[in-house]
């Protein structure tokens, strides 16, 4: 396996090299290059602005919302009676899959722009249908969360699709809107399959359509569905080679399938592109998001040195950071992952909380919880019980705050809290209570799906259950726990090792050989951790 150059991650990711462009530079023109994919969007606006409208639409499909908004704003300045310029601006305030509902200011802006689009004259029937679908979101009003808005949004787009079933743009946005209503606890994946089926015909009609590629990948970002989107993932990055999010998205499928080299490649490219597209004067969420997936892939390759370099790059950033859930997740998760996945318990116990201080952690309690989870688990595993208990109490508080903001993220913090509690009990000798708590955490985790913001749980509860069962000398049960992780996260290094070790402990050498072989062929040839060396030794 070839190791990518690591001198400041090939010179691409150094904080000192990151010189954010002024906000005005992100106009949606030159920075994203000429190649964005093909859209089919005849409008009632003049031919003079049609190319820019199509460019804005392509960027919207790429979820490159800032660039899309700037493009649509430029069209509106050039042609103030172009309805779809206001429609496009309004659409950029809705991020259906990002778990970041519009602020009060953003909501009012989006609503006003949608109303302005509807007020324009001479709209085509197609445009009227697209405006009506958009207005369904805003008509609900701004509530505690946007689930009701998204349900109305999906219904609006489904009505538009009934009117224009052959329209690739309406079909693509319908797929996106439907996908946004999926229940993370529904293991039938009914809604995701429905969304994928809506989008699929678009690629027959327009093979390089940006929206269909993007939404098909999101719809298949699931353990049992990912393989069906591999071809789509491998082609998406070629459609828009200068758009950070388009370069990153294939790695959602690569991560689900354990294709670590491909994930590293695409996230390196995404991070490089994101340097050219800051969020005004701030480091873009797309840059940080790519770093999290990159660090995770390096860890699965048995290359913690490269993952540590990613963390060092993050620590070296001096610029403002875009306020977003994805930014907070990366900032908390990367240092925690590096310590926990290597079982460096003291390092895990000492992970910094609320770092860097300039990031508004109070807005993201579930992200702050990651650091306290690492600290509690690390303290328990290194015999610092008072520290572990103190961190656990903070997790309880953050669980309540996260649940208030989002039931989904509240549940994720509950998994971390129960896992940390289980290991504190175990470290203090309460094996029965510990195992019960760990099984409860694993069951709760299994009832959810990972969010698109993360390549995987910081440390899977099922994997922690397997580790606990191995320490209790119950390898048969441990094997089942590790196998469950591998079903959800194929080719995850520590669970591959755990599966091999638990099979070996049962005397099942053939099964152990299968898992150890997969591990050894997956990791970097230069890797030399004790676990990897054990697998190599077994296979000799």
C-alpha cells in the first residue's frame, strides 16, 4: 500500500498556508471552475442571465450554499425581475440534510425571498410549481425544530413532481426533500430507498447531473445500501473537480464500505479545494469536515501518525472557524478518536475541552460531549475514578441540553454517557452493573444511524461491549459484538482485530485467519501497532 506524502499532508493542509479569500471572492464564478455538471433548467429570465442561473442551480445541488447564493444575488442585481434568482437565494437558506435550521434572521430572509419570487410576473407553470414547493417550507413558520417544515417541503416537491414527472430538477429536489424526512430509527430504510428511486432516472436522462449524484449518495449512506452507490460515488468527484463538497461526498460511500485509500484520496482533494473557498474570513466547514473523514480513514489504515498530523494542522489554524455543527464535530472528534482508537487512555483522559476557545461550543452541546466522553472513558481505564465520575456528571448535563436541541443528538450523547458509566462501573469492580449498562448503550446505538456529519462513532458502543466481554473471558459473546460493528462499519480496524482475537480465543483458527487477513491486507504496510503485529504473527 502506498503511503501518501505526509509533509504537512502534501503541503495542502498547513494552517500557515491557509489564506482565506475575502468574502467577496466567493462569487460562484472562477473559484469553482467551469465544470460543475449539467442541469436542465429553462426559465422565464432572459438568455443573458441563463448561464449564471444554471451555475447557481448546480452549486445549489452541490450544497455549496454560499457560492450558490452569491451567484443568484448577482443575477438578481443584473435582472431584478428574474423570479428564479430570488427562488434560488431562498433555497440556499434551507439545508435539508445538515441539521442546521435557519436562524431567525436567515428564516426571515428566506421567507422574504420566496415571497419576492412569487410576486414576479410571467412565471412558467414549471416555475410556479418550484416556487410553490419552496413556499411550503416557509409557510409552516419557525418552530423548535424544522421537522414539520421539512415534511411540508417534501409534500410540496412531491406535488411538483406529479405535475412535471419528467423534469430532472424537480425530480432531484423531490428526492432531496423526501430524504430529509427519513427516520434515523427506521431500519427498513424505506424513505431512503424511495428517495434513491426518485433520483435514479435523472442519471439516465442527464448522466452528469450534480443533484442526482449527490442525493443518491446520501440516500445510500447506510450499511446495507452503500454498495449500490459505489459507481455513482466514483463518478461524482469528476463532475465538479473544484467543489469541496462534491469531492468529499464519495467518501461517505467509501467509508461505509471500508475503502480507506479512496477515502483518503477524495478527502485530500476536498480539503485542498476547500482552502480556496473559505466562508468569508473563516475556515470553511467543508475543510474541517474533510479532515475528520481523513483522520478516520488514516486510523483504519493503521496510520495514526498521519491522523496525528491532521490534528496538528487543526491545532495550528489561527483563522476564525465557520460556526457549524460539522466544524464542532471535527474539532472535538479528531483528538478524541486518535487517543481512544489507540487505547491511549491517559491521552484520552487529557483531551482538551472546548478547544479552540474561539469556537462557540455552547451552541453545540453534543459536540462538547465528545470531549467529556473521551475524558471519562480514559480516566476510568487509567484508574482515575474521581475524574471519570466528574466527567460523567458533565455528560449527563450535556445529554439534557443536546436532547432539548435535537432528539437525535440527545440520543447520541446518551450512548456516550451510558458507555462511560459502564466502564466506570467495570473499573471499580461492578462487572454485572457494567455489563448491563454497556449492553444498554450498545442497544441504543443500534437503534440509530450515524449522522452524515461523522464517518463513524467516536468509539462504537458495540465495540466497547466486545472489549468488555473479552476482559470477562467471554469470547463467543464478544465475537458477536464485534461482528455487529463490522456489519455497520465494514473493515473497521479495531473490530476486525477484536473479531479475530475473539475467534482465536475460542480456538476457531479458521475464522480468526479470515479477520486477521482482512486486517493485514487493509492496513498500511508500514504500520506496526501491537494489534497489527499480533495479526501478522498469527498468519505466519
